């Protein structure tokens, strides 16, 4: 959908006008229907000129705040998925943008070396990408059409945007309302767009992940039915979720349910008109249920409203199959977390010498290595154990909210503020321990204020005029290389040196000497409430021991949890291990044992005719996980070569 190499801006404009006028353009491929419709709107409805050269339309900070504050809670839930998407694509020069339903960029993650070019291209917070303002573009046209879209270079309407490549997906709420648009853009994508479909797959998966996270957050007071394709997949990978009120009326759908029941209006419909079941039947446990009017059957499980969970005793059968709901009665000590690993034991010995010196502690380590658990154990081992331990994830809050969360605010500090103001995390931790997780993601403005607070040992809430004295121990953690961030200017050097008192780097799970004991401990914890923990077959244990565990201990707990719930006869086999375990079932025969990971992936994809969704289901992994593997090992579908 791009014009021939060497074509000029004039050629681009002529092509647009020809398609708008309905004239044939034999030397140029036809645009996608969504693009063609957008071009027509731009000319006939919005009266835009593709040759116009304007600076990006960027809102002022107060104007942007008016767009960010109403969606602050949504941003908090979306941020983890945005960070994950950025981590996948940043090395390839992509920037991740989240725009609200008006087309205003309310969050952005991008690489610093091209910061100036990003700003000039409008790839920044506050930029307005509405179609009636900027013409055909990823965000604006996605919002206008309500559909996912890839806008590659000369698909754009305005000449000034033809250097961009944008993959965008809409994000809808439980009632089907348009919430936002998730966009991944590049200034340097290959002209032919060879890998754009793969990138677009990443965007679609991240958008689905955000939708599902927000759906579960907004339906806490409702019953939620999770539909899986088979009993084996129940609780591991959900195809569709339906929220119903106590009377059995559908009040919300996630994206999977909207796709499953496409063309049908379910909101306000009785449950028994959708599925041949009732809430009372589902409360007895997972059931195979027929979809009304079809022969299709689903494995359906029920999540009760969180408000009712405390009042309602779960049925005995469900309790026996839900060991993951049980948790240790107390946090683990430093020695228990160290286990039998010499490096962890050395960390504990050092901490014991410094634990009551109020020396700032800076922890490094990959995501999922247990940094927050270690920070809490340090607090519990100190003289401050009886006081508050307050944690805040600096990466999970939008930039516009992190200062109010940290420092608090006075009454009437800004529009929408609580009537009595809010005590910030610093004041809440007074006398105890403040844990700042992912400190490397803290905005520079908040870094400056934090440095002053740590130096002066007092904080003034936003909009306030009275300083509050502070006495707290600060522990920070980050999976980033903070020295590299300091060198690039993304992290203040003076703050880094103030926080870098005692430095600890937690080893990844794959390098721990006590990996076998950690697997057994995870199995014991996740089997709490069962008569006896399930046993691992030798093959399953070997798989767990040889896996590289990119998600570390957090991933181990999730994998073991799913295996405990899904196994039969108290025995965990290889096929019970989900989420990235190297299982290839029938496709293994097509690939010798000595073949590479890329060859194994190709074999299983070929066996499913390159349908990523079917291949992911056969591996018991999400589509996002499979897309990541494909990108990691350079596996590209034949039609994209």
C-alpha cells in the first residue's frame, strides 16, 4: 500500500485525489478499504489538504491533565502491558503510545536517542492524533473506524506523516465502549513493511491483555463466567469472559466474548439465552455448557463477586481444586528467601550488618526475582518491623499521578482532588520503610522532588504550605541498568548516588544453586489445602530444571499453580506445565530432537498451517508468548518473507 520507490509528494497527493474521485490508478496498488474510506472523509468531510505542513498539535500541560485525570485508574491497570510491549520493541526503534478516545496521547514510551525526531513527528504525550485534525493516521483512523489498523508510510493522508509506520488496536470497555487506542509507531520501519504483520500481532495481543485486565477490575462486584475451549484449558488460557449481575443478566463482555458472539447484542440479555446454564449450577464447579442455539460446548468456570467472597463459603469441591487461593500465613524471612544459594546467603549476611543503619538499599535483578519480598524481609528484620512497610511501583502509575501518590496533596490542590486531600506514600511510611519498586521508571520531575525530600527529610504535599518531618528507611529496586540511565540523562546522577548505599543484585532463577529446592517449595505452597502435594514425574522435573525462566520466581509460581490445578491423579506430567514449557506434542515428530528452537517453532506452526492462535493453544501458551518466541528466534510466516 505504498507508492513506488522514488515517488514524490506530488505523486502521493495525486494518488489520494484519484482514489477519492474514483479514478483508476493502474500503476499503484489499491489502498485498504479502511484507508480508502478515511482518505474520502479527510477530503470530503474534514476538508483537509494532504500538502499542508504544520507543527504537531500538542496540548499544554493543563489541557493534557484534563485528559489524563479522568482515565488515571485505567492507565494504572494498562501500564504493565505498555511496559511489556515497549520492552519487546524498543530495540527496533518503536515507540509505544496510548491515546484516549479523543485521539490525545496520554502515555508514551520511547527510546531516548531519537527524542527530538519523535517530538517533531508528534510522537509525544499531549499530541492530538484525531483524524479530523491530522488526516489518515494510525490512532485517528483506528478510533474513527473502531477497527485495528496498520498504517504504513504512504497510507497516511498528510505528506508530513509518510515517514511513519503505525500499528494500532482499539481498546474497549466491558460494555463495548471505546476507551483508548494502543499504537506502536516507527520512524525507521523497513519500506516494504516485511515484519509489520508480526509487530501488529504484538499490538493486538497487548490490547487484548489491557482489555482483560480492565474488564476484571471493573467487574469485581459481578459474577464472571470464564469460557475455555476444553476442561484442560480452564483456568490457564481463557477465550471469553462474561460478567452477569446477581439476577443472571449480562452486564459486560471482554474482547474474547465480543468476538465469540459477534453480531449479537448480549448486554441486558439473560444468561440462559446465551448459555444453557445457570449461576446456581456453575457455583458447584466447572461445567461443560452448551452455547444456546448451537452445538458448541464450553468449559465454564465461575468467579463470584469479590464482595460476596468473604460472606460465602466456597463449595468443598471447588476448595479442593483451588489451592492457589491459599497463601502463607506470614512473609518469609531473609534466611528463608536466601535458601541454599551461596550468593543470596552472602547478601543476607551483609544486610544483617547494616539493617538498622538506615543506609539506603538499592536492589537490582531481573523482573520476578523477588525484590519486593526481599525488601519486606529486610523491613521485618529491622527495628522498624512494628511500623509500616509501604511499597509503590513507579512503573505502574502514569507520570501525571506519581507525584500525588508519593508526596500527597492538600485540600483543593487540583480539580478532582479529594475533599480532605491525600496522605502520600512518604507520609504513610513515616517511621517505617518506603519501598520504591522500578525506581528507574520514575519521571525526572518526581526524581528532583524525591531528592530534595531525602536530603531535607521532610515533605510538602502538592498544593500545601507546611512541611511534614520524615523518618523512614528507603529501599529501591529496578530491573534497569541505572548507571546506563544516568549516562543517558534519564536518571539523575545525584539521586542515584544518594540511593546507592548498599547495593544488592538478586540472581535470576536459572543461576540459583537451589533451583530444585525452590521448585519443591513452590509446589508445597501452591498445594496448600490439598491432602498431599502432587508429585512431579522425572520428565516434568527435568523440564522445570532445564527451563531458562525469563519470568524467574514469579513465572515459576504461575506455572506450578496451573500444573497443580490441572493435573490428574496427583501426578504432574510434562503436558500439565503451561506458559512457555517446550512442549511440541504431535509436531515433535516433524522435527528431530537435535533441531533448534527456531526449527521446532517452524515445525509446530507448519502443523497448524501457520495459524498462530491454533499453535498457541496446542502449546498451552498465549498468542503473545508465541509471538515473542517467533520474534526472538526470527521465525517469520512464509507469506511475509
